């Protein structure tokens, strides 16, 4: 015995909307009745909330309109070895069950109409099945089957497929497929011959879809894995550090705290000096040291520390800090080089060594992966003071293009990197280069 869904007055989509509206209504009522007593919202906000609740209450009857329709319809088709039953409903309640002996059936015909609806690049199938059961007595029983909206299924024509499964129990069963989309017709015919849907690789464009789905699945796995690693890395087993490395990290963290939290740069340098006695080949240590010296305006030592970091980065010396913090993403080396050369560029600029500053920013540009970098602007300023106005002009024009591209692509940022003032500033420098 096989029960096949024929039609319902409420689609799954409509049911989902009703459920969501009911949840929203319950949540709104709960908040404004239970929680609103202690809330600090203004009178206007509370008034708007009650207006929302009233709108939801008024809107609910319209959502139930499909269910409230009058009229009898075939809800289910039950196919057994010796009989067929048509289950009739009205307002969601069973009103009649009509039983037909298979021996009384002269023919059972289904006309399947499939039309394709396009919404941009996406397409969906709208399917209607017109069923005619002719009895030997001459009586004709007709009804429509529109079950596609009732199922959470990728197949819009499950009704005819379900009928094909039990067609050996239906006398003189025939069907006709009316559609301009041949893929649907071939799929149904393949099912009738092999008892299963046509494999994706045999469908038109199926191989391309397999490649697309594979890349999409790979991207999802990588994205979920990355998010999972970021969210749960604190709960993962910590990397094993040697005793000297563990002590080094304690001193490094103390130095970082004095630098970032307390602005005590001398104490930070003291801890960094002690940390070097445990590990002296970590570029992160020299980067932090360079930042501390920058805030002390000791630019010669900024250069000294930044150069040591660059040497270690270019020699691919592994960082104890990165190991302890699990910083092992692909661009970590370039990120370190960008930081070190940026510090060099600023230090040379402060020491009025403008040509060396421009060279440092050239290295920043070569290693930078951030397309909205301001390295072109800083290099332009250095070139200007070094006397290379033509080279500065080229960099300022490049930076202006970066700002305009930023405005086009990142205009909705809450905390903007660039504003109109940055555009006005670079225009002033462009004018200065031309004069």
C-alpha cells in the first residue's frame, strides 16, 4: 500500500511563514508584557512595539486564508493491490474516502504539465498533474495534483514518480509529459526505466555542476574548519614548548603588557632584554622592541631592531611566538616583513633620511597583501622631500585611485579607513608636486 500526497490548501512555504510570524508574535508579546516592566526604553519605542504586535495580530488571518478556503479537494491517493482510495478533505478535515476497486478501472491517465520559472539565473519548476480515472461504468473522476509545494524536496514532480513506483498496481496506467524543458522529461523517463533518478553526470550540464558543487563543498569545509579553529583554539591542546621557550613567552607577554596597557616603555624593554637570554632568534621579539623604541622616539634603535627582524624573516627562522600563539597562516612571513619595513620607513623619515624611507616603503608595497594600503602615500611624501617630485606624483595618483576604489567597495564600513579628508589631503600633495 502506498500513500501519495495529492494536494493541500497550505503549502510548506506558507506554513513556514505562519510559524515564523507566530514565533515573532509570541516573542514580542512576551517582551513587551513580561520584560517591558523593567525596561528603560522610551515611550516611543514601547509604542512602536505595541504597534508591531497589533500589525502581526491583524496579519495572521490573511496568512490562514488558504486554509480557510471552502471547497472539497483530493488530499491523498492510496494505492493498494486490489483497490485505490481517494481521500477528500475540506478545511483540513477528512470529509470523504472514495474506494475504487482496481477491477472497475478502465484507464488511469496523468497529464504532467511542467513550466519553468526563471528568477535571474535561478530557475524553478511549476508542476501540475491532471489526473483522469475512467471507470468501466463510464464514470470519470478528475482531479489536480500539485504536491511540489508540500515537500521539502529538490524534485518538483514527486507525484508522478510515486505513481510510477506503484504503476503495476494500476490498470492501464499511462502518463504524458508536457514541457519545453527536456531535462525534466528525460529524468522522468529514466526513472520509469531504471527505478531511480537520472545521475547528475548524465544530465545536461551535469558535469559542470559537479565541479561547481565540489568547489562549493570544499570552500564550505575550509570556511567551517577555519571558523571552528578560530572559535575553539583556546580549548585545543596548547603547543608543547621547551622550558626556555615557555620562560621566553612569559617575559614577552609581560613586556607586551607594559607596552600596550601601561605605556611603560622602559619596563617593556627590560623584559624584552631578559627574554633574549632565553630566545634571541624570534623576529616577533624584535618587532615589538622596534615598536617600543618608536614610542620612545629612539629611531636609530627602531632601525636596529627592525633590521634584525627582517634578517630573521628572510632566513625563514621559525618564530617561538608564532608557535605558542598558533600563528601559522600562509601570509605570516609577508605580514612580518610589512610591519618591519613600515617601521623602517617611519624611522628613516623621522631621521630625515627620505631616500632610505622611500626604499623601505617600496619593500612594504612588494610584500603588502592589503589592497587599501597607504604605503604609496607615505612613499610619495618621502620621495617629495628627497627631491623626486615626479616619482612622488606617480605615488600620490596611485594612492588617490586606492581611496576612490575604497569609496566604491567599502562605503558601508562603520569605521572607515579613508574619509573625504584623506582625498583632499592627497589632492593637495598632487598640486604641490605639479607646482
